[in-house]
C-alpha cells in the first residue's frame, strides 16, 4: 500500500507536503495505519499531496507536483493526487487518501481509479493531519470496487481516540457486490448536468446512464436546488476550520523553527527574537501560498463583526443542504453525477487563478457538506485519452448501496481493466 503523506507513521516522515513539517517524524501511527499494518499490509511509501491537503491538483506541494500517469503534462487531481497516480501506475495495490471536498474522488476520476469518500465518522481520523475537522474523511483508492470493499472492511469502525466515529455494527462490504441493478432507483440531479459541464464528460455520463438502465435500474431526474450555494458555504466553513487547525504550527512545539543555531540546528534562546517574531518567521517561511490564503480567509470569517455574517450563516446553509440530500435519498437508492465538470487539466493551467481551482470541486463539495458517502468509478475516456469517472452518491451510512451500483456498473463497463501506457 501507499499512504497519502498526512497519515502518521511511527518513525517515518509525515510532512503533509509542507516545508513547515518537512522533517517531522511522528512517534505514533494513525489508527488506520495501525489497522492496516496489523492486517499484514506492507507500506511501500508515502504519496504526495497538496500542502495540508489544500488543493485540487497536487501542485501545491513543497516537494513539487505529481504528474498524471495517463498524460504527463496533466495534473492527477488533488489533493490525493499522489495516491491516485500511484494506484493507477501500478506502483501499489491500493492507497489511502483523505476527502475533505473531493480529494479522493476527483483524482480518482482524473486517474481512472476507484475512490471512496465515506460517511463522516465511519473511519477514524486519529493521527491524520487535519484540514477541516468537521469535513475530513478517510477512504481507499483502489483498482477495483471489490478492493475498495476489502480495504474498507479493515479501516471502518469505532475508535476510542476519535469521538466522532460510529458505534454501529458494520457489515461486510464485500457482500454488497453484484452484477445487476434490478429494482434499483437512481436519481440524476439536474443541477450537476448544466452549464460548465464539458461536452465529452457529458457524453460519457450519458453512456453511463444507458448502461445503468440496461442493468435493470430505473433512472429518474431529481433536483437539488441548494447546490448553487454549496461552494460558497463549503469554502467559508473549511477555511475557517483550517485557520484554526493551522494555528498549532508555531515553530516552537514542532515543525520548522525560526530559531536555529549555525552548527547543530538546535534551538538557541539568545537570538533576540520576540515570541511574535518566532511565529511570524516560522509561519512565513514554512507555509505555502494556499495555506496562507486559508489562514487569511478563515481568520477573516471568524473575526468579530464577520462571524455572524459568514461562518454562522454558512453553518445554517450547510444544515439545509444536508436536509435536502436526506429527502432526495429517501426517494431513490443512490444518485449518479459527474465527479468533475471537466477532465484533467494541464499542469500550471489554474495555479494563478485560485477561484478557478476552487470551481474544480463544484461537483464534489456538496457531498462533504452533507456528510454523506460517494464513490468515483471509472466510466470512460475523452477522445484524447483522458479518464473520466462517474460519481455514485448514497445516503448516510449507505456505503452498501454505493457498492451495489458501482460493482454492477464496473463489471459491465470494463473500464477498470484499461491501464495507462507508461
């Protein structure tokens, strides 16, 4: 296996692709790391990510960008782009990623892998570097739907070190794998199929719809009108949580320090820096541009005079989005939608336009805002050979329903059998 470089690994560097943690070595394993090691998994390496998982392209890494195995001029998606690229290139059997706003599903779509974003609280977050704690989820990136079910069986469940994890008795997810969809009702949310959807992605989605129907499913149109508020709601909330989480990196307790001696690199007490200077220099030098942007945005929305207008209002809208998904998913088994409105873009294409990069998550952030599960499944290729996935969205704790639809579709489509020519 490979682990996205935000999972704590005892005695092995865990950097979150940030300069401020470039030499950090944890003295403990994340819960999921330990569970997989105990199951006999062999860690082959840590996978690149956007710094502190903040990004949609794996270009915001202190160690440089990751390239897409299908086209080396293209991004692999993000922030779990290193994990998706490693699985797609057959460098490992599976990898773990994190999904705060699409960071497992979008790179899985761009790299033609299976990527599962679980229900919030299904898998422990203990020992995993945080982006936005009420959104972060842990999940597998695999070559097949069956592999995703096998990995989930090993990592899901309650953890005493993570109070948000479920205490429910969980099923064996491999029992949900099937070959037909007779009796299943699948909704197509019209808001995901409108303006901005790439023509080739639309074609692949139309083919996927026909295939689902041929497998026996009833496919119906549905509406999620709150979708238009999802990106604004998401970014107000996650940047607020990020600014709070990033405050721990002060250059004193651990991480990059502004105070070093010339010979040993150890802290020296007599260099004449004030406490605020230590903070300022450590964080200025240690954080990349997206982390700094998150701190500024989040601190602003949490500040006195703006908290009610931004953070509190966004939290209320989040509840409305969650309620809307609950209602729709009580009427259908799952939803089917695009993972991304477009296929993998060129390296450097969106780096100078943060808003354009944020819009790359338009089809994934509503799912995190609602706290429900979703999976990206390989569905086809553009004329230039770029992978495209479809997104299967289920109700809270409804991973089993997702596995049913995803496994039947995968067997019929046979896209997962196609590998990049490296």
